[in-house]
C-alpha cells in the first residue's frame, strides 16, 4: 500500500450527541463538579457502561505523552496493545504524532472536544470516524490526561479492516488537523 493521509477536523460537541458519547459526557460532567475537569481517578472509567470502554483510550499528557489505557476494540484496530507506550513509539509513528496534536487541542481548550477524522488513500476514502475527547486534571490547574472515545459504527469497522489489512508498518503519511 502507498501513501495515506489522516485529516482531523474539530467539530461542534453537539454534532456527536450520540447516545454512547452522551453517556461519556454526562459521566464526565457529573464527576468534574465545579472543577474545569475531573481527575482520571475521580472519573473512574470502570463506572462507564461496560460496552463503551473498549472504544476508549487514555493518554497521559502532563509531561511525556503515553497511553495509560488502550481499549480492547482499539487493540483490535491496531493489532497491538499500546498501554504504557509513548505516543512517539507507536507504529506507524505518524499515528502517535497525530494523536499528540489533537491532545494538544484538548489541552488548550480545557473542555470536551469532538473530532471527525478522515483517512484518505489513493483508492479509498474513509470518513466519519468520530471521536469525543475529554480532559482530566490531577492538579486542578492543567490538563494531565485525555480520554478519547471512538464512536462505534460502520466507518470505524471499515477503518479497522483497513488498519488490519491495508498499511505497512512504516507508510509515508501526511496528516493535518484543523479547528
């Protein structure tokens, strides 16, 4: 397979008001109280409905960007559990760089942010891979972690098939993020 491009567009949070994303948002708002964001511990990912957790990943971002949690559905997409891995050590490396960029968007916003991702190849366009990102703060001042939840659906399943069958370990990739 040749080149492919990831494009991430920030979208209004109301555009992702699916039942599953709404459950994550409601839980996040309940747990944050008067703070701008709850701590990861207070959020308690295990209190989410069990069917939502496999599409979640948590990235620690206080200093070294590293996966704290990598849900089983996301493992099935990338065929590797990246829990404990630095983003820059992901294969393909551009995946970690792209995730780092949108984590930076969430850190700057200090609030939930939604993204619509597209994957473009010379022969395929996968659109509508929607994710919801919510920040955590362990110190009450800074975003120290971000949870991303991918919206399950046919587009995500198409991406999983592509990731499992379509790209080499180190493709030539360009990505962009707009907001």
